[in-house]
């Protein structure tokens, strides 16, 4: 039998036949590695997760016409929107605003892409239904109160053209009958409008399609958003892009604070874990002082004893690291599902990093007590008791 | 030239003289017992003979080389190559089998050889217990594994510290029979003991008191015992 085989035989015997002791040590390492890899996974995934969460607060970018007196077309919008990578684009809704007369009152009617608005304005609270068929409208709460409208009621919307505008007679005279599909409650200025599909608004006001504003929801970092805005506004799209500062800045602030918090927690937990692993390994080594003394008495060199104990420690660290890396990902997945209601992205680098850190921490935790244990005088350890 | 020669050995712990100008020679193949009350310096003497400690003054010549002057590292190498230790508490590695415990000694000495280790166990009558862990062995069996481990590297001296101190009479006899056999085969034995019976069967009995050799008696009991 070679020395190497005997070395492996001794190490595996120590791990397998001292099961309860080794399980305690393995547990400490695995738990440490689990928490470490879990928290680091969450730390790296927080921006993505929070970005998705923040998109619930509505659009964070708007497009308007580059020249204030000129409308912009669907082509302008689509070209400009193509600058934003499809992965970052959450949703986009064009709006057109026109003043119409309802029950003899001038009211602002907004034409929109209904499906797009559901994505870019997820915080809108609709009592009833979103418009789903022609001639249905979502009436802002204030408008509904003013006109005494509730879900299911019908109203006539009549277009009042601007003085310089030529309008077809029938549109002017007849108006269009609309049904209230739902009442919109946002707590904001949206409650002063009546929303309908772009097609319905066009049928009320007639004339060519045009757009006043596009709301976009883009999931990207502050820097990336700024670069998108600069590219679009600087390009020849006939579109001026702006960030909704209120949303993007608070997003960035909250994200920075949250990441700092997770980082701090990770660091503290890592230190505590290292102390825990170190304490466990120290206990495991210390209770084997007698064995170390015996091995010395049998003629083992200090180097040889360090090699054996480190071999055990590193093997244990490796196994604990592998268990921890896997459990850590599951932990992160669990937390992510519970807190963010979405699955976490697998970070391939965290796996080897966790294993290496486990091995290092366990190695250091073993090395220090082993180094002090080999100072032991074999005669003293073996005598007595 | 004697195998082991202690010349004017003094060992001090602070102001306390554990050994005071001790002179002792052990010849090749000799069986020497060292007896004495607690605090007489037995353990100190044993540690010095066993290359686990160095004297404050004096020379310790093992095979002609003075081990009082070597470094700790060299002392470890000498212990590994020339001394076989038998302990009162057996001191087996509890997670290794009897066979593996014997092989550990080979591992540090040279190359582990399972066949040879098995033969050493056979010699102490434990071949069929080779795969047992120490916890599965009786005290006497554990001591025999300890002896097999001490023998495996063919040491110059087998140094036993109270080898029968933890054994019942039946096992004590088994162990002493193994010692007689070893002695007959030419092994050099140094046995430190409290037990007069164990002391008296040695060829030479040294009584230590207050760090000095009080008496030295020769007997032929060892050989008689084997003949018996």
C-alpha cells in the first residue's frame, strides 16, 4: 500500500467512522455556505427583482414630439422605441388627448392602447372592466362624479373642433354613444379624463391619427435609462424622450439602499458563519489533541500531522461547500418566490465561489487549532488520564 | 558499546530536580524494569529514554549518538526509527481498525504494508480481530494491538509505560507472555511499572527514588518464566 492510499484511508475513516462529530462540523459548514450563497445570489438578483417590482409604479420614460407644434407618427414612435432593447422594454402606450363635450361639459378624452396601458399603468384601479369592445370607455372618478355616470351607463361624446379645424358635419352634429365599462380610480389627474381606445377616439374626432404622448415602462438601471434617453432625443426620430424623474430617481435610491442593506447583512452573516465554523473546527481539532500527541509519539512530523488534519478539513469544507451552494440557491429561490413572487436567476459563478470560500474558511479554521495542537508535548498528552 | 547509555543525567523543572545525576546502561536484548513511587522521576526517565524529552544536563547515547543535543525534529525521527512505545492507556486511534492502527506506525516510519501489519497482529494473537475498531476490543486486546504497533517497525528498544496498569490478571499474563517471547527473540525491553510482579520478572530491576537510582537488582526470572 502506498503512503497516499494510507493517507486517504485515514482521512475517509476519520470522516465516516466519526460520523456524529463530522456531521456537526459538516452542518456548520453547510449552513454557513447555504446562507452565504443564498444571500449573495439574492444580492446580485435584487436589482433585477426590484426593477420588475418598480415597474408596478408605472411608466418611467415618456416620448413627446421633438417639436412642440408638430405631431409625431406611429413610425416615429416605433423607430425610437427600437433603440430600447426588447429585453428591457416592459410596455409602451401611446396617448392622444382631445377635448369633447359630454352632457354639455368639456371633458378631456384620451385615446390609448388599452392592452399597453394595463402594463404601463398597473397601479390603475378600475371599478368594473377595462374597455374591451368598441364604444366602451373608462371614466375617471372625478368625471363620473361630475356627470353622474356609473358603470353600464351610456353617454354621448361630441367633438368640439378647434376654430381653425375643419370637421366633417356628421361627426360635429351627431357625436358617438359610449358605454361606461368601468370607473378609473388612481388618486391622480387621470381621474379627470375619460379613456377609450384610440379607434373610438378617432371615430369621435375624425381626421388623421396622431399622438400627443407615449408612456414607456423600461426595466433598466438609471445609467442605461439615461443613455437610452440621450440616444433617442439626440437621434433623428422626431421624438423627445424624457425620464419620469420621480420614478427613476426613487427607484435608484431605494435600490442602492436595499443593496447596501443586503450587502451588510451578507457581510455580518458571513463573519458570524466564519466564527461558527471556526469554533466548531477548533472544538473538533481540540478534542483530538490526544490523537495528535499520539501521532507525534509515533514519530509523525509536524508537517505530516498538519497535512492529515488539513486534508480532512479541506475535504469537509469542499463537501459542505457543495451542499451549501445547492441549498443556498434553493434558499434564494424560496426567498425570491416569497418576497418578489418571481424565480431567481442562477448565478453560475456563485457555485464555485461558495465552494472555494467554504474550503478556505474551513482550512483556516482547522489550521490555527492544528498548529497550536502540534506544539503539544506528546509525553504530557499520553501520560495521565 | 551499550545500546542505551545515560551519563550523569539531570532533569530540572524550575528548582525541582526530577532526575539527579542518573547513570544507566541498557544492553542489546536486555529486559529492564524501572520501578519507584509516584514523583520518583520514573516518567521523566521514561520520556528521556523514549526520546520525548531531553535532559537538562548529561548525555543520552542511543546507538552511540547523543540524543541530548539533537533538535526536536531529529528527536522525532529517532523516536520513529528506534523506539516502540506501549502505553498504559493503549492510545489507539479510535476511528481506525486494529490493523489500521498498526499501519499508522508504518505510515510514519516508511511504507504501510498490510501483510506485515497483519503478521504483527498475528504475533499478538489478534489476527482475527484485525478489522475491529478499538471500541469493539477488550482492554487486553487493545493493549496487544498497541504492542503490535510498537513492534511493527522493528525498534531498537520497546519502551512500555505501565503496560499492565489497566488490565485484569488474565490479560496481564497474556501481555507479559508476549514480553517474554519478545525478550527471547532478542528484543530490548524497558518497562516502567508500579507493579512489583511485573518489575520482578525483568532481568534487571531499577528502583528510582527522589530522582536517583536507589537500587539495582539482577534476576533470572525472565528466562525462567519463559522456560516455565
